[in-house]
């Protein structure tokens, strides 16, 4: 297949998405140039023309920019600035997947999921429902695998793409037949300037939708409700979903009302894609859950160890905290703007908190003011045994850090695995 023959792309940022993008684009006939500021990453791309986009001779059709590299705020990467100045489009890999799928003549449909929290769960759940229903599907993008490593699907297939705000800023023709925006709370504001900028990026999930498309929108927070009002003026069929509406919700791998919101979203999208109710119900009931999201990783002496390492902001942590009446809490890392704001209603449920990471002291300060028992212990290695010792009465050690991991770990997965290993070590 050479649908991209004659095209010339520069891939900037050779991480999880960049390298697969370069490989696929080349396979599809394009001429591909690659660059990463990190020398080791450049070496991994042996076999490609390694050069900065601005140094490529002749025309470039687009720069495929890694979601982690800014082209606006807080400061555009020099090469992105160059591309903007030259009018070279800056794209994300999902856009090129869409072009590749259409270019190869497949009418496979696209489902897109965004929101501050719940994206991965909803993406994985929808893909699972489609599996149960026997619909060929491929899920990925932000959640991984990278968009451009997904296979070509037939006309009845569905791509289920988790879209971050960074990716949504870089789509141009991609249109989602079914799209969901789950919720909005302050996150990544350094990249989007303010809440309005962040919401504008998220709203792109609904770009180009027409009356044949379905727009699923959460209505459990103010910013999302504003977006719902805006959607009602547009052409797509709008489905409003709420987790707060649901009184009783007991699905083991999907605990809490927030997961009821995710399940509602997956249901609405599955319906829009033509899945029968029975397969949806069966899919929800048999969903195995995702690692690092309120995942029970050990049980010892009646104490459950819950790994919620993916809770990198306060809103996400509050959802997990709401699921347990009393718990020992392990938290801290690199706090988001707003820090622990929003967690106050759950302070009375904390038996004792053990704080780690860069902002552990700041968290301790807030807990002191509120009279919550706590200890700054610095690392997970110290926190886990201390939390276990303190958990005798309440039976739950909840690791829901309400902060990013990069001060002490490469990513939230490594942080969660460290917690799980320590918890299981305790369990021996
Ligand atoms: P994302 O991919 O958007 O980061 P995940 O599905 O990985 O979201 O969930 C991350 C964390 O966010 C979960 O551990 C949970 O604490 C919280 N969360 C999940 N779904 C929701 C939701 N719909 N609303 C609010 N918080 C949620």
C-alpha cells in the first residue's frame, strides 16, 4: 500500500507514538524524517533520515508532533515554532491514522473519548463491549498502543481512540462517528493557558460531526454542562450522561459513581454504533478492569491494598476516596494546580495519611490545618509498611496519590507497580 507516496512527513519526538508513526508512514509510502532532542532516542530510529524538521530540504506535508511537545504554551518547541511560521501543519498520529484508513478505502467508524478523568477506563470498556458483540475493533492512541500502530479494519470495524487534549489540538479532518467528553476539572493548564483554553481543546472531539454522529457529554460538572448546552445547538445527536444520577451501582471492576459515568458513556457510544443492549450488559459485567485504577493488588490480615496510582490529580483521587468509608491514605508526588482542593469532604474518612514525594510537605500542611492524622514519610518504601501497620481497624490502604509521579518514578505505571510489589511483599 502506498497511499502516502509522494508525501513528506517529519516526525518530532520519538517516544511511544513517534516511532510507530514513522514506521507506519514509511510503510504507507511516505518519505519520513525523524528527530528527537534526546540522542539515545535518535539512535533508536536508525534507518530513518534523522534531521530536524527545519533542516529538511524542500517541502514538508506535516510535522507529526509528539503529544508531549508543546506548540503553544508554556513555550513552543523551536521546531514547532518553525513549522507554525512556515505554515506546515502540526498533526497528531490519530489524524494520520484516519487519513490512512480512509485512503485505503475502509469505512470503519471512529469512536473518540476524552475528558479529564475516566478516558482509559471508558476506552477499554467500549472496546471490551465491542469484543463481546463481535464487532472488529482496535483501541489505542493515548492509552496505547499508538494510533498509527493499529491495524487496518474492515468497513464494519470500529477504532476506539482515547484522545488527550494535546492530541485534540492537532486533528484536522478526523471526524468521530461517536465521541464522548466525560468531565472537565483543572488539569494541564500550563499547556492550555486557562480553563477556557483547556475546554476549547477538549471540544475538538466533536469537531466536524454531523447529524449522523453521536455526541456523548457528561453533565456532572459546570464546564461540561456548558459544553452540553453548546452541543445542543449543533447538528450531532446529543446524549447527556451522568454518574451522579445513579443511586445503586455495584460492578466489581468498575467501583464508584465515576465508573457509572464511564459505563454510561460506553453504553451510549455502543448504542450509537449499533450494539444490542444484551451485549452491552454482558460487556459491562465481564469487564476485567484496568491496572492502576482502584485495583486491589493485595489482601493481608483483612487489609485490602488498593492501587490507584493513575489518580494524578485531586479530582481523580476524590473519586476513589468516595468509595471507602474509612481508609489509610498514601498520597503525594508532584501536585497539580489546586493541590488538594476538593478533597476536604473526604478528610473525615482518613484514618491516617502517609505522604510521599515532592509535595508531601504541602499536603501535610493542609492536613494539619484540618486536624487529620498524618506523617511525611517521603517514599513508598516507607509508606506501605507504615500504612499497613495503621490499617488494622479500617481494613483499607488506599494509594491514590492526587499528584503526578515524575519526581520519583518514570510514570504512573512504574509507581503503581512499586506500590503493588511492596503491598504483596507485606502479604507474604
Ligand atoms: P484517564 O485515562 O482519563 O486518566 P482513567 O480511566 O485512567 O482516566 O482513570 C484514572 C483515575 O481517574 C481513576 O483511578 C479514578 O480515580 C478517576 N476516574 C475514573 N473515571 C472517572 C470519572 N468518570 N470521573 C472522575 N474521576 C474518574
